[in-house]
C-alpha cells in the first residue's frame, strides 16, 4: 500500500556550462517513475546540486546513469571552483523520504556504490550513515586533499576505496572519485518576524541554533570573548540540536527572518523550530508572523506538525490528511508571504501529480456512473471496500464529535485514539477499492498472454493462477479490515456521543455489508484456483470472519435497540 520513496541529491563539479549541466540532469528523466525536482547551478562554486525522487530501485538506476554521464562530460583534470570537490559526481547522498528506514537507505547506497565501481570503474567512499567505519563518516574527512590529492590518497592503505579500483588510474584522472551516502532529510526553513532588524533576528537565531553564541565577559554582545585552554572561544549552546541558523533582512518582503537549516528533522522538526522561535521572539518583544519553506518537504513532516498543534489544542488527531495539511499551513504560517500549494511543495504529492486517476479520485457521482457503465470494473469487490470505508468513516466522525463535545474535555485523547484507528481503517479500505480492480485486471492480463508454444502456455497458466490467488487475497483483506473496523463503531455506540448512535449503527451495517460482499468475491474467485490447499485455507478463514461479523452485528444491534 505505502510506496517507498527516497530522494537523491548528487552534486556535480560543473556549474557554468548549462548544456553539460542539462545533459547530465536530464538523464534522470529517462528512468520512468523518477521525478527530477530541481537543478541548482552555482557559477562561482562551479558546482550544481541536482535533486530527484522515486522508488529506491528506480532512483539507484537514475543515479547510476547520472554518475556515468557526469564522468563522460566532466574532466576533473581541468576543473576549478571555490567548493571542495574530488569527483565529477562529487557526492551522491540518498535520503529516506517515505516508508523506508535509514538502514534500508544505506543498503541502497551500497548497491549503488558497487555498481559504480564494478561497471564504471569509478572509485569512491561511503560516508555518513552508509560509512564503512566511524573514521569515514564525516564528508570533510573523506574528501580531504580533494581531487589534487587523490594520487597520494589512493596510495595510502588507510584510504583504500570502499568501491572501485584501489589504484590511481586513467579513469580516476578524468572522473575523480565519488562519495555516496545515506543521510537525513535537510529542510531549509525561514521564520518571519515583525521587524526589519537583522541584529534582533540574529539574537533569536543564536538562542535557538545548536551552535548557540560565543560566551563573553560582561556585556553579552560587546564583551570580551571567553577562551578555553586551547585559545578557542567558549560557546553557549542554543536550545535545539541539528539546527543551523542566522538572521537576515529580506528586501523583497521588507522583513527580517531567521534562516534555519534543519539538518535532521527526526531530531528537530519544523514545528519545534517554529515554536522555539516564537518563544524567543516573544521574550525579546518581537512577534513571529509566519514562516517560509524553501524547496520541498516530506508529507510526514507536515502531518507531524499538524499532530503537534492539534495536541496542544486538545483536539482529535483522527482527522483526514487534507485537513491536517491545512492545520499545518495555518499553524506554521506557511502562507504568510505567498500562497502555499501543497500539491507543489509536498514531495509525495509532486510525485503523484501525473499518476493515473484512481477510482477513489472520482466524485461520488462519477464513481457511481463508472460502476454503472458497461465496464466490468469496478465490481463487487471494489464496491465492498468502498462501503466499508464509508462505514468506518461514520464511526470516525462520531469519535471526532465526541472528542470535541463540551464537558468531555478530559476524555479527548480517548476519542482521538479511536478516531486515529478509524482513519487507518478508512485509508486501508480506500486503498483496497482500487487494488481490487487492479487485481481483476491482472487476471485479464494473464489471459492475454501468448499460448503458441508449450513454454508460453506454462507461463500463461502460472500467471493466471497467481493473479487469481491475488484477486482472492484482496477481497479477503477487505473482509478482515472491514470486520476489524467494527470495533470503532462498537466503541462509539457504547461510549460515544449518544445523539450520534444511529451514525454508529449505520457505520456497523456498512462494515457488515463490506464483509459479506467481499466474502462473495473470495468464494467466486477461489473456485478457479487450482491450488486446492491455498483455496481451502482462504475459504475457511473467510467463513470464520463472516460468522464473527454476523455475531458482532447482532451485538451492535442489541446495544442500539437498548438505547434508542
């Protein structure tokens, strides 16, 4: 259900020749499913930062092609620039975005490095979370000596590359080496002030950023710096880890801002940086008017911000994703300076911008019209899943109403928990609406396979069997999810807002209908499965869920009959 996404941010050692830059960057577009998000060249640094995103195996393919193209077009023996560098593709960090751990991302970094070494003959090093040793974690250490020092570096056994040839050769003379990593997502995030004072903005930045400020004797601004025993200035740490920050004046908007780099949003999030800035600004007689996001942001960062502010307000967290996005935008003031369009600023939304339209994207009328058309899909399985989604949506509604009822403030978390469970069931069932149709289409695809030879017949037969199994597993999953979702309606019938008792009841009836409807689909699809062990097993489990659903429906009806 949940697609894994990683971001890749290669930095190439060319920032002046736009033809070369575009040729290198556009190679990413040749990998279907990968989205090129940004190309940012720098003339003085002679360096370009390229950003693209997609599913891990596709991103690795695109990154490999980019590194290959850069090695063909950039000759490091002739390259100069202000930025430290040691390769045509100087660094190639991979960043986990959605539904993937840092450990998994590091594994993909290693796969990429192996391909670069084996297939391109380009040497390199792993750093940060992909590093082969603690000594190689820091990029500055790995890149020390830069391109000009590579010959001596590779001659040193301590700096044997993690991938690719160990000796300095003709390939390395032109391509240099590459550093590949897995690292955390970095957010460039500015907070707006009702002031034009850069000095005041800097004071707030020093309060908040990890590096803090230099300790001074007497006057904290003009006093003599306090030095340690090594003669280095002693620093007073700021309040937040993994945060860099400085104050500046933005002439375009006529305001001062604190410009932050949030280098690890799992340590310090946008909303934490925002709130800490509000606290510091207020203590200094200033007011935060909003904030500005530079570039793109992962969906989860926006959802986490919404949960943070909803919790502060003692409001239910079990609301829809779209409502949470609105809460985040308004709470952080992301639309203070200019409109904030989630479809253009949230990575996952940008990725899905050109995706095929799903059934769940139809209007209510459009969905009904599509169902009534002469097309065989959506069929009973998709409709069952959709009815189940409507049912648990009613239960979730009752939970949210109960969480906001006057006089029940002390119980808001109880109802919020149930609403969150309801949202999870709803999202799963909505996914299954389209997946049931996809499963049906896989069977059709199987029947369309060629059958002119014995080998083709065997392949076709296996494809049809596997597709039929999957088309049976999906409605079974609908049964499971819809049955489990009835716990939300049952809890709300017992302890939720009693004026909405009928809504809980209708929700339970929808869930029951979803289970029975999906049961029909399990049975009709299972009869075509040749693997009788598989078929008998799933039919037995489905029948068990069906019986439990009928029992739960009777319990629900008894509660409603006793209270109405």
